[in-house]
C-alpha cells in the first residue's frame, strides 16, 4: 500500500471511529456504585450528559414537581446525584416527614436484628413482647408472627383507627388469611427493643442510621412514630437498598433478607413485600380496601421498580435495572391523601422523558 493510500486508510478509520463515538450513549453498565462519606455533606454529582439523559426534559419535570406542592426532589444514578432540587420554601437542610415511607426503615432494622440472631421473623410476636398485646383469644393472638406484621397480613381489624393498644386490636380472621394496611406493624419496633435489650431509638441509630450517615429522628405523633429527615438522608437509605443492603464494603442488611423483603410476601396482595410496594405485578390491593385491582401498581414505572410510599405523596422509588434512586418529599400533590395516587403515574411519565 502506497504511503498516500495508507494515510487515507488511517484517516478513514479515525473518521469512522469518531463518528461512531459521537452517536453512542455513555456505557454505564460497568460503573460501580458510589457512596457518599458518612460524616460529610460532600456528595459526588454527575451531569445529565454523562448519564445520557435528556436535558431538555428536565425543566418540565421540575416545573411539574413545583406545581404539585413538592419540596425536595433527588435523582441518584449509581449513587451519584444527577438531579437535586428544592422548592416551595424547602432547602437541603430542611427536615420533612417520611410518613408511611418510613415503614421500610423498620423493615431494614428487622432484617438487621434477624441477621444478628436476636430475632426471627417466623416466630410469634408474643415471644418477644409477651401475650395480651391484642384483644384476641390467646390461641388466635399466637398465630400472628413478625412476618405477618411485615406483610400486613395479621388478620386484625384495620377499620378501628391508628390506636394500636391492645383494646383496639380486634380479630377479623386468622393471621395470613387477609391483607390489610394497618399501623400494627409498629409493634415490630417493640419486638426489636425487647430482643436487643435497647430502646428502639438506640438500636435504630447504632445499627442503621449512623452506619449509613443518615440524619433525622423518630417523632411520636399520637399513636404513630414518624421519621423526619432531610431529603438527602432519605436518598441515603434508598441507596442502601439499591446496593442490596451494603454500604461501601460493609453488609448492613443481608442480601437474602433484602431479596425477600422486595418480593411478594403473601398470596393476597402481589404488589406488597415487607412494607415495600412492588411494581410490575399482575394485580394489587390498596390501603383501606379489600378490592383487587388488575395491572401494575404504577403503569408508567419500570416493572422492577419497588417503592416506599407515604401520606401526602412522600416517595422513594428504587429501580435496580436503571441503577436509580428517586426521592420526592412534599405536601400532597392533589386532593388524595393515600400513599398511592395518580401523581405517581404522571410523575413517572415525566421522569421517563428525562431518563429515556
């Protein structure tokens, strides 16, 4: 090959390579998960172009969130912050309530306690907190295990309000035969306290909160125990779940428990794990209803997405296939006070426009 032809051949190869590179999306498949430092506000970021997302669709998403009474919104990709936005008087340092999205904090603590060998989700609740914690006959009360509380299948009457004192916990059917969204899951915090010989707050802080650098605190409100924190702290917990229970090189919650918690937990509501909501199933039940609805929980969201949902639209979405954690805190987006609303599907339509 003559030198001139060789030069032309090499030039053609370079041109082809450059053209191909320009048209190729960033290859993020081998990127490892990033974890922010435990004792610092430092958190690495990533641009939309690095992630291959559509920057022109971001502002419509943020405008929608602001109109829908949002306060804090974060999107993590492989642990790095791609989008972080505060609105309606909220800031990065403002605390807000998780509402029922905080149920999943109890799930993680139960998993940790079981990994430590101080708790077994398959034994009856009364093994740790004693009998008489309900108004049921003893033989019926003893049917209720910790797993029934995790899966919302205790068989207790869910129509009597938020009071979970013994006199307000009444029998409807045997444990495992009915799915009903019920605040009785909070008894798991008492189970952990008894099993660990520590207060719930002490156990939670030392075994979960401090180990992933979260801020925040549990605040008793009436018969509830509600977690409050910054939006970033909620994102930290979401990241722990995306990483299958690990934080850097430390296994905080076993992967086997994580897998169990984020898959269908009973035979009645396919879209419910251990206090986690699951997408991509063929049917679902909603709080305060015994009706079964066909189809996915959130049609516009990825099938493998699972989420923590709280009153007034507190949201934690985790999408393993996309390496995504998405957090939304704020007031109710519309007149619905349920944890799940049309807002979820509308929000995912706008998220999809950005990430796809």
